[in-house]
């Protein structure tokens, strides 16, 4: 197939590109490199099925018109502003990229009849309140403009499924980590902790550290993302993916450092947007896609630490 990946030079995006190339598809990547890195794609440049990397923005409708003439079968739409604190400081940019940008992609998918896989986030949910974890039908809570922009985009995606019959699916992966994730900034708690440990620095925890995360290894995540594009069973659906177990940030820091004295608690930068408990119920992904996570947290941390040790891409 001919496949477009927006945000394909980003952390999850490059693993999605890798999986698609391994499956034998022709792949185009669109990324403005505001968060992604061209180096993430270096190993694919010599692959005959890697057709093009286009540095550009999803709000450039002239560029999108030209790009969609490649007659794509699927568009994996991962391009977005993803930082919660940035969305609080500057909600306009996040809204323009995550909501209006998604609308621009939807318009092209409708025009050229391209299946859309929309990457949303577990940050749209309220806290997990039962032992089975968060299901797709559980309450949402836009606790940040990032979450609000993603919910708005989700609703637009589903409206195109219902109004126009556009094949489209909304996916909500939980906290993803692994090789190629940046070791600074937000979202990379595993990578940041590992880097600080390797550099002999304290592992800083925002707040009390009792908040939990369901941590999904990036190759498991990429496999889920790609499968959602291959299957018609998930069209018009919202689908979660996670490990199905959570861990407190305190316990995660202990697991990574092996030394409690290296852990330091600091004041939270955005407590109002913190979700106290994130635990994924992925039964729907298992049922509709036959997907299960395969990499344990301990194994995933080991692989990530090896990568950080051996790379200059941090």
C-alpha cells in the first residue's frame, strides 16, 4: 500500500514507519520537526520503499493538496503538539496543530478516500476508578488544552466516519516509552529517569509521586497503531492500548535507580492537569485487532537503558 505518516520523524512515528516498511509498504513522512528529528529516519533512507520525507506542517493546505496526489491507502496521523505544559502556556498553538491540523488532514482523506488512523492520547481520560482499568466508554476530562484539543479532533474524526462514511479510527495509546524517546521535556519519564541515573543525577518526581502510569513499550505501541490501519473492524471506533498494569512514579523511580536516596520530590508544574491513576483496559484492542502487549516493563526499561547508553541522540 501507499501510506502517509504525519509526525513520522517523531518518537512513536519512526517506529510506525519501521513497522510499515518491514511489512513491505511504500511510506511517505510529513513532519515539521518541531518535535521530531530527521536523524530518527536515517536508517530508512536507503530503503526502496521509503518514498519521501517532506519537511512541512499539517496546516499548509497547499502542501497537503500536492502530497495527497500520491494516492495513499492509509494516513497515520501522529503529527501534533504533545506537551501539556506548552498547551497551558500557549493553548492557541496546540489547538491550531491538534484540532485544525486534524481537520485539514480529514478534508484531504475525504477528498481522496484515504483511511485515517488518528493518534489521540490517554490524557483525555479522567482517573481510573476500577481494577479493570480505563475502558473506551469511561468518562473523559479535558484537564488541559492539549486534552481538549485532542477530544475536539477525535469528535471531528468520528463525525467524518458518520457523515461521509470515511474509514477512520481513533486510537488512545497509554504512556509510551522506549528507544528514540527524548530524554528531556515532558512525556519521557522513563527516558529522563534513566538518563539522570546514568549521569549520577537525582531522579526528580513532580508532587508526591503516588500518581500511576500504564507504561507501553514503543514497539508494542507501533504494532497497535499499524494494525488499526489494516483492520476494517475498528472503523468508527475508539480503541485503547496499554500494558494493562500501572506503576506509581515513586515505584518506577526505585525500579530504575535501584537507590531510593537518589529520588527527590519537587513541586508539581501543573498539578491541575495531573491524572492520579492511569491504568489501561485493552480488551477491545485484543478482541478487534488480536493485539496484546508483548514487552514487560522490566524488559522495556532494560532495552531503553541500553539504547540511551549507546546513542548520542539524547
